[in-house]
C-alpha cells in the first residue's frame, strides 16, 4: 500500500513488495481467489478492515475532532487550496508563539522563504510527503519539525494534514497521574522526570527536588527500568511521544 492508501497489488508483509495472486484454472477458465473461497492474508485483511464512517456523520466528526484536541502534536487540516479548516489546541499554542510559523488569512505561513516555497510546491501537487525543519525568528527557540501529508476525501476534493512536533524544552509537565498509570512511577520519580522533561539538568532537578545528585541518579535508573529505556534522551523522547492527558 502506498502512502496515499491506494493499492496496486497485494503487499502481504508490509514491505512494499507486491505479488500477483493466481488461482488454479478450472476447465480452461481462470477462477478468482474469492470464487475459490481462498482466504489469504490480503483477502483476510480486506474482509476484516473496518469500513470508514460516512463523512456526513456529525457524531463521528465531532468525536474525531475531540480526539485530535487531546494530542500533544500540533495537527492542522487544510482543504485542497491550503486553507486551514481545523487546528487542535497544541497547534494553536504553537502558532501563537510566532516561532517560524503563523496563520495569515487562514493560511499556514512559514517565516523561512525556502520552507514557504517548499510548502507551496506541496500544495500545488508535488507528490509525496513534505518534512520541514521550522526555525524561529531567532536562535533562542529550538526548531519545530512539520510534516505535510496529502489527504484523500470521499468526495475527491482532497486536502492536507500538517503535523507539527514541538522539540524538547519549554514543555508542559506530564500529569503525575499519567506517569503513574502508564509507567508505574512513584511521586518522587514523576517529579524528577518532569523536571528533566521541562528542560532542567539532572543536577538542577536534584536541587529542585531537595535530593542529592547521587540520589537523583539512582531514581533515574529506576525510571529507566520502568519505562524500558536506556538513556535520558530515550526517556525524554518517550515522554514527548506519549499522552499528556487521560
């Protein structure tokens, strides 16, 4: 299956390699796999895949938008002309800061001329996804990364989805309840993790928590085991990708 969801053949293992499926002939006439009752991986996946809901179902749309509001990634939905039709809370916060991204007349605008040109080329029909590094007006803010992906709609109008990833630093702390339920962290472990997550060094996090640096290192090792990571960078990446709300 390609990135746009179209299928030109059977991709049985997800590797992108497609194979032809042939059925045994009967009396000189080719018989389709469906007619023979074959139930190969491709047919089973097709049969079991849920049908997409009708686009005009307001309840389904409202639920989908409410789900997007909970994501810790900025998400914007654009129509085929590039006009923003929806953006979630995280995207609104990012755009309000003015660090390399803004919204002008309901259009996503990049501060970088080269990023803007690449974005407009994508909107004009350049095939494939577009990944951009979005630097702010100065070097005080770490760069965002933005992924622009073409979409297909049931009516054929098309559009685009933009995902914006906020780099580590200047993050909101992860609720302790999330850390407890998702990773089994104690209150002390959650406090240390959040101090690191919002950009503090381990030494500063230890001082803020009123513990020694050696104690902080011991606590961090326990966190690594519970979160199944090996380094502080992996831990921060895990927190960045994980949920922030319940």
